[in-house]
C-alpha cells in the first residue's frame, strides 16, 4: 500500500483497493492504522469534482516527514552519509575525509560530526529516524565493525544493519541500471583494495559467512606480489589503485598519485598504458570465470581509476569477451559504474527500505533493535 502511494501519489481508498488487490474492509483497516501512526495523511477530497450526494472520498498520500532513513559508507579515506525521507527523497547528504591511517574511533568521530553538520546545514534533526544502514570495508574481517551498530543504535535510538560497503554499492548499481532493475549482476570496485558484490537470481547475495563477491583475493599471478590477505598474486596486488601506481613507477612512469595517473593517461604514456592493460587483463580473467559461473546480464566496474583510465576498462571488456567467446550470446553488458562515490551509502538506504525484490530473503549481518529519489 505504501509502495502504491509512493509510485502514484495521492489516491483514494477505492483507488488503493484496485491497485493492491485487497478488500475494501482490509484497506480501510490498514489506512486507519497508517493514519494513526502518521505514515500517511489526508491531502484532499474529491468534493469539488464529485457528482451526486454522499460523503466525499479522502485522498491519501505519504507523509514524507513520518520517517527518515540514514545510509553511511565508511571508506578507507572518507565517510559518506545520505538521509532519505519516507517518500524516498534524499533530504541530506555529505562527505567527510580522514587520513587513510585513521583508526576506527577517529572514523566514527568523523561520521558523527558529519551527521551533526548535515543537521545544522539542512535543518534535518533526525527526530523521525527509523533505521540506519552502515557499510564498512572488509566485512569478512568483522573486527572493524565491532561496536559500530551498538554505538549508532544508542546514539539515535534506531534499528541498525551493518554490511560490506562494496556490497551495498553493488545493490545501488543493480537498482539504478540503465534499463531496469538487474536480476543478475557482478560488481567489482577497484580502489585502495578490490572488493565486489553479487546480485544472483534477483537477490543480493552475501554467502554463508559473508564472503560472497570477494573476487579481489582470487589468485591471478602465480608467485606474484604479497597480498595483505597472506597469499601472493591476488587481483588486489595487480588492480588496486596502489598496485597500479606502483607498477607504473616500476615501468618508469612519473606517477605518485591518481592526479599524476590521469595526466599520464591523457598523453598516452606507454608505461601507464601497459600497467593499466595488465590490470585490465587480470580483472577480466577473474570476471570472465565468474561470468561463466553466474551468467550475469551486467558486469559493473567501479572506482575512480576506472573512470580516469579507459584502457583498463577496455582491456577488461576485451578479456571477458574472449573468455566467453565460445558462448557469444552469454557475453554480458560490461560497463563502468553509474553511481558516484556515494553509491555505498545509497545502497545502504535501499537495503533499509526492503522494497526491492533484490532484498527478498536477504539476511542482514547485524541488527539491533533534495532532489534525488531512491528506489
């Protein structure tokens, strides 16, 4: 019923009955409860256009102020916060940065300070905050998230879910696909590390222990560089931003950071081109194998390096296409991410709404009991 009101605007009880397929009695009972809770409100009647006698029919609509939902994405060097109202409109959003070496107390302090600044700047006071979704890096290692849910639940008196921020970003991409919601999608983000997320059969997948989508730790180079996971030659040792920059320097390119990388890409420095194509090949091999396993309709590559360095995406696309060359009709759409850096926070908000079939049966890892519109 709430979905019908969000999608269609103000409706009479009779119109709601026709759209949701419930009896008039049931619709009357539910709308009465929703009105009492303040989730919906009467916005008009049909008294003006009504013909004949009888009581004018009330037109009901969502009350955007009846609930707020907050998504937070703690990255390695920044925290993003998005707040949406009950009508799914984004009413506040912002970013705060911290040093990559910052420990969790400092990161949490930055996040809470950002939330306070957003309140001061927008007038949103979180009095109607219903739930908070928090994305953290490396959810397979649960230690970074220790106490995060409890802290936010106690501070804001709201339910909290915590999951991998890259998985939330993958959900955001599936919901905001160019055509329609995607039922089978592989998402891979190349950043300080390499992480991924999977949408399979119309559901966001976390796996039995929360490791689904950890493609960054698949070995692609035998006896390659040491990875932080303890193995050698993982995708992350070749295709993460630090690995790409190190490889550029090893090949003789004057690259100390992402800005330097962009400049060298623009002049087509051959060493940078080689490093990017090596990374694209590694990514393509792993994604090609994953595509043969899952047969997705889309593969999404995310991260700043994907945007500023087209050779990497081109090589990854070519490698995936070759890996699936014997199944030409199975080659998925291979594209860069549509969402910006706040995709993880927006995906966390989407997870809270639980209105997408992508979340059907999805088990939250941890539960403690504008301008833009989010699905």
